[in-house]
């Protein structure tokens, strides 16, 4: 199982890795030619006349006028569809919750604090992609903490239910999770870093439901630090 990516305010970090696979599919085309079948020759057939011999009773029955068909039943009247009054409330369609877009990035200020000296030293040892993920994890914890004071995030796993995706300096984590007060919660975020990958310049997130305790081991979410 892949080890969790960790960024905490206690200046702890762990490396992580990303694997990608490309599967190529080859399509084979085939052409089938159909030869037209020859037409069958037309044959002339002799005309045949069919003669039926009727008894007087059969002849009389065949000449009697047929009774008129019974009239079809009238279709049942359908009740008209009621028209809602003009002031009736409209039915609201379900919608996905909107992402939260903070206007101020916070991770740079956190790292500038003298107490984050060890965290800065650890980040300097990471590869470029690893460092960007750690910065986004830190931004996520800072933004969630500012958004709701009752949350105290202490750890983020960006790949709890789905692998994070890195495209240039943009990281999208649709299956992340964070821990607060010994509980895990679902998390989705999109993080934009500067061109050098050294600072966060854009961030949006959405906090989900609590993760069921029986799924923690399966998802690699530790109960304690």
C-alpha cells in the first residue's frame, strides 16, 4: 500500500510517488466484397380458373346482406392535466455544492514563521512534484482552519479514494481526506502553484462528509499521528 503523503504543522513530511500507465489499443479493419447473385429467369405460368359448386342453401346464404358491424364504444374522456397556479413554487433540481474559492493564500505565511524552520528544510529535500503536493496539503489545512474554526486539520492524504492528478503546476485531488480531532473527513481541492512550483497562487476546496471508521484501514487513514 502506498505510504501517505503528510504535511503537518509539526514540521513532518513524507515522500510519495506517482505512477502512470499508458495502454495502446490497435484497431484492425477488414473489407468484405459481395458478388451479386444472378437473377432467376421468369417463367410463364398458365392461368387457372377456380370453379366452386354451391348448394342452393350456400348460394342463398352468400347472397344475403351482411349485418352492419356494431358501433365501437366511445373513448373514455380523460381528465385534463391540472395547470399549476402562476404563484406555485417551482421544483428545485439537485445541484452539486459549489467549491470554496479563498481570496488569500496562506501557506507562504505559515512557512515564513520561525517555528516552521524544519518544515522549510524538509521541503527543500523533496523532488519538484513531491514539494508541490506538500505545499498544496499545507494550503488545504490552513484554508480549512480559516474557513471553520471548529476544524483543526493536522494531516492531509491527497489520494484517500482517488489518485491526485498533476498537470504542470496544477494539482487536482478529488479523493483527498483530512484529519481533525481524531476524525477523518472527505476533501476535494484544486491547487495552482507558481511557475517555479515554490508557492501556491490559487486554491479552491470542498469539505465532504466524515469517513466511516471501518474504512480507515482500507483507505490508509491512520487513527493517530
